[in-house]
C-alpha cells in the first residue's frame, strides 16, 4: 500500500463529504478503518490519521492564503 497515495485519496474523499468529515472529526481512527476496509492496529491507523489531519490543515491554510491574496490584489486593482 502506497501510504502517501492512500492519504491523498482519503483526504479527497473526506473533504468532499461533509458527513464523512464530521465522522472523521469525531472518530478519525474508526472512520479511516471504514474507508480503507482493513482493520489495522491503532498505531498504524494513527499514522495515517496524522497524515490526513496534516494534509487537511495545509489545504485549509492554502485556501485561506489564496483568499487573502485575492483580497489584497483587489485593493490594488489586480485579481
């Protein structure tokens, strides 16, 4: 299993489904196990969960920075 690719896949699924995002926030380990369809030891799933949380946070920061950049550009007549 390519962990990096699996994390990207799971991030995409979680971010595109509000219900899934809610489940992930309340019980990330169980949610990830359900998505991958494999019951792994919590330590292993925990590493995947940490990767997903980090990726979601980075994506959110990037989105916010893009919004801020657009607003600043708008102040100077640029979009």
